[in-house]
């Protein structure tokens, strides 16, 4: 890897960290940067996902006091996420790399549409919450995240806003 490429990847990593800390969509910066640096798509995806673990830990630590009240709910959600993430990672590692390359544009579109559709879906739901749908949604979004991490934070945000009465800041 050239010094220029390494410098660009480091710069993209810095900005992905800042964006991830503020918005939770760091992968939309870091994944394309890894591709531009020459990593194959699956290797870039795995590298990006591992790198974003620190962003998730930082976000959770930042919001930790608010989560302490909901310890059992958080533990169940973490279990659904872990199971879904494991299933998605297994799917990624067991499927052909060509399938991943074909799926990526559709996965990014799904993440974008989930956030765009959220306000209308919440409006249609009215005051109702969906406690039975919510764990299934967590599992499904985590499968997506285990397979392709970019945009998963946006999808989780949309899921929380549609299935619960949480405010944007709480979600």
C-alpha cells in the first residue's frame, strides 16, 4: 500500500470516527474508502465491521446511563442482535463473494429507504407500539448488520422509531 493510499485511508478513518460518533453512519464513509484503497468488497466489509466495533462501544458508553434503567430489555435486545449478527456473518462467509458484490447496492438502498419510510410508517402506526414485532425486527436488522454493516445504525434507528414510542433522541 502506498503512503498516499495509507494517508487517505487514515483520513477517511478519522472522519468516519467523527461521523460515527455524531450520527452512527460511519460505514458510509469508511467502507467506500477501503474499496478505494484496493481491498476486495468482502475483505473491505469485514475490515469495516471490525473497525466499527469501537464506534458501537463508544456510543453505548455515551448512552450508558440511560440504558441502565432497562437492563433486562437491553440484555434481550443484545441477545437478539448477537444471534442475528452471527447468522448474517455466517451468511457472508458461506456465500460466494460475487453474491455479496451484487447485493451491496440493494442493501444500501434498503438502509436508506428504512430511514425515509420511518416517518410515514410511524404516522400509520399512530400511538401503537409493536412489542412482538420489535425483537423480530432486531434480529432481522442484525442479520443485515452481520452480512453488511454499512447503514445498520440507520436501520436500527428506523426500527426503534417505528416499533416503540421512543423519541428520536432516546432512540
